[in-house]
């Protein structure tokens, strides 16, 4: 190939020589393809210093993420989750005993700390044999029991039921699972005794209501018998169980205890003293305890433990087969109904 000087600026026509050496021309052979048809790429090894820097950066990012996660858990456990324990939300119904053909009184009665509780009093339709206090569970209201009150009134019971603290139409910002509520029960007993001093008074409680009922029965001669359903042995244990069930995670006990401790500070009570299993050791009155063997909220193991700890020699544990937490009437059928009303129809209270 012939090279023309016009294309070579360093070439001198006068002496027909190059004014400076030509730069070396490197001719690279074409890259060879591997068997897959792709060009081979030379690998590049990172230096130890570069690898160390990347590792350090990754660890810093991981540490920041862990700190953010811990901070989020701390904030939720301190300022959000405690309120789910002591402020479950108010549920109310506008139904009254009139819709079931019952006469009734609706009133508010005050308790020791100035809170007023909204209550129904439904007198027996015939000759009264006893008074019965009915206590609902967390997030519920007194009206849920009205369909059963009609049968109780026909059985000869004067029935008193109210919205628990921080529930329904009652006052109060927080619930305490019996810590203060047991004193509310004492006020109700006083009210009933003033109305019908010659009649015995018993108590029924479901779930949280059952825990309050057990704590109220302990050492209280004003209550002559108790019908307890689907309740727990102690608040810290059931709080941890609920936390695990709701989150689907194996939440450690220390974390739910911390949340519970924060709840106690907010609502001004000691949640670790809410232990119906300890109160059961002071319960000497006749007891009917009912629990479903498929209860997903409060395991039936709580029922067995409570039953073993009742001081009463007149106690019965009735297990509803396949019964969950809130379907005992449906799953228990006629057998459950006979046990429930059979206990209340006893003549020896």
C-alpha cells in the first residue's frame, strides 16, 4: 500500500524523510469467540483494599437498617401497641330489652374513680329466685346478651349488665382486665342488694368478663356462685399468646411484657397483678367453668389450670367439643344449653 505525504503531517518533502519517528502501529488480531458465540471477557480481580471497602460499606448499610428496625419496634412497642391492649375500640348497639318483650331500667351507676357505667336492669318475669350480673368480653357490649336475658328472666333471674369501662356507652378511657373492674362489680352488688336484699347474687363472665368475675368472686361473700367461660389464667401470658397469634411471629415474652408494662403506666394499673389463677385459689363458691377445646384465642389449657386452682369443692369443668372462643352456643348445642341453664336452676345457692 502506497502512503501519500499529504496524509502524513510529520513527513518532509524536501528530504523525503520523516521529521519524527512514526508512532508504532499495533495491529490486534480479532477477538476470538468461544463455543457459545460470545466474546471472551477477561476477568478482573478486585484488590484486597477494594474488597475491604465494599465489605465495610455493606456492613454500615446493614447496621443502619438494623438500627432503624430496632427504633421502629421500640416506638411501636412504647407508643402504639399498648393502646391496643387498653383501648380496644367501642362497640355499641341500639337494641334494648323492649325488643325482647322485657321490662327494664336503663341507668348509669358511678364507681370509685368517678367513671359512670351504662347499665340495664331486667327484672324476673315471675317470682325472682336470684340476681345475676353478666360481664362481656373485650371489644363487646352489654347488648350482645339480651337474647339470653329473656330466658334468664323467665327462669327467675333479675339480670344486671353493663358496658365495661372504655366500652359501649360507659365512661372511662382504659380497661384494666379486672384490676379496677372488680370494684365496679362490688358497686353493682351494693346496688342489687339495695333493690332486693333477700336474694342471692351470682356472676357470669365471658373471656375478659370471666377474668373479672373470678377476681370478683375471690373472697367476696356478696357473690354466691359463678359461671365462667373462655377466660385466661394471667394477663401477661395471654398477651404474649395474642401477640404471637395476631402477628404470626414467635414474639418473645420480654417484648410483650414491655408492651404490657407501658400499657400499665398509661392506664395507671399493674398488669402483672392481673392473675385470675391466683384469685381462683380464694374462690370457694360453686363454680361452673366452660371452655371450647378448639379455642384459638385462649387455649383450653387455661381452663384446666384455673379449674385445678379453684378452692371450691363444688366445681365443674364442661368442655365444648370443637368450640372456639365465641361460638359455644352454636357448637355446644342443646348439651351446652342444658349445662348452662341447669347450673343456674340449682336451688342451693
